[in-house]
């Protein structure tokens, strides 16, 4: 078992080394701040329909999700800062052109239901080889991102994935893997802006039939660096209702609150320290970081 662990650590360290030659290339980047509203209608109907429920469910009105992205033609950075009851942590993700990196940081000490304390400053790092930054995965594989990061990825960071001729796109809410018969994946009908970054204008996903499973649309746009970027966008995902019909699973809409020129996204020094601590003596490569 020790040999297997050593091999995994060495592999992890070498994967991290691959991040930086790509991230170090000069390029143009746009800095974007957005707010996204998500309505999980399937959940609301499920909870409100339970006659045995004796307490009022949470309000269906929630605060918008703040998201910060730095986007280039073949790399991007995303940061999601949580609010309310989930304000104890922040999520970050980098796509470097060769790897997808996900980071979860705990901002204040919390105690889970089974009374295990997670200390402030705890950082969890995941890294996957990726040539397009696509967080979606097929049946029997867990997606790299949850819904709250998948949504801004589609609107603001999916350009590298959409450039691939043999791309495989998936609905952002992973419940489709349990409810929709799609053993061969999804076909898509997507239009993109014809510029260096190639963000989507519209997108539809289908499984085995003509039933639309997911739909995305840009509402307003602007232009920075000669790139067309959304100012407002919306999307909806559908699911079977159990009676040969279909209902909305969730819908979301987003708007850009700030946009301008940005700096090249870099893996931060604190993340490097976490990786070095995990890899120990097996981590020998050096890399320039922010």
C-alpha cells in the first residue's frame, strides 16, 4: 500500500508541475464579476408537496450567488464566495490549458453533524488532467463541479470546451444521471461568438429524443478586447415528472456587475504550500506563483 501511495503522490506532484508552463504564457484576459440567481423548482415542489411536513420549508427567495472570473482564450480562473449559512468557505478553480484545479478553503471553524470540527484555514485541493476545462462527466462518473460552479462555467468559461470538435457536453445538474436515459451522452445544438474566446450564445442539449434537456441563452452582450461577452444570460434544465411528461428541474439567470481588463490567473502561493505539504519530500519541482 505504501508503494501505491508513493506513486500517487509523485503523479500528483508531476501533474502540478505541468500547470505552470501553460499558465506562464502571456495573453489577454478579461476580469468579470457576476451575480447568479438559481431556482431549484424540483426541490420546491417536492418539499411543499409533503403533507407530513410540520415545519415551514426555507424561503424560495435566496440571495444571488456572487462569482468572480478571469477569462482568457484557453485558460480561466473562477472564485465563488458563499453567503448566509454557507459563508464559512470559498471555492476556487483554475483551468490552465492542461489541468483543472479545484480548491475549497474553510474561512472559519465549523462543526459537522457528527461533531468533527473542520478548522479555519483548512484547504482541500483536487487536480485533474484536462485539455478543455469541462467539469461535466458521463454516467457512473462524478462531475468535477457542483451546480453553483457549473452554471458560471457554462456562461463565462466554456469557450475552450466548445472549440473541441469531439466535445461532450452534459446538463449542469447531475441528477440527469439518475433520471434521464442517456447511455450515449447528449447531442448539442450550440452557437458561439466567432472571436478568440468563443463563449456560447445559445445551447440546447438532447438525449435520445427531440426533448430538450437543457437550454441556455444570452440576453445582452458587450465587447472587451474584441471578445463578445454576456451581460445577461439564463438557462433551464428539465427532468421527467414520472407521468411521461417533463418539468423544470431548475432555472437560473445571471448578470454581469463589473467587467474590464484582467491579469493572468496564477496558482497562489498558499495552494502551492498545501500541495508541498501533502506531497512532502516527493515534491521537488519549483514553479513561479502569484
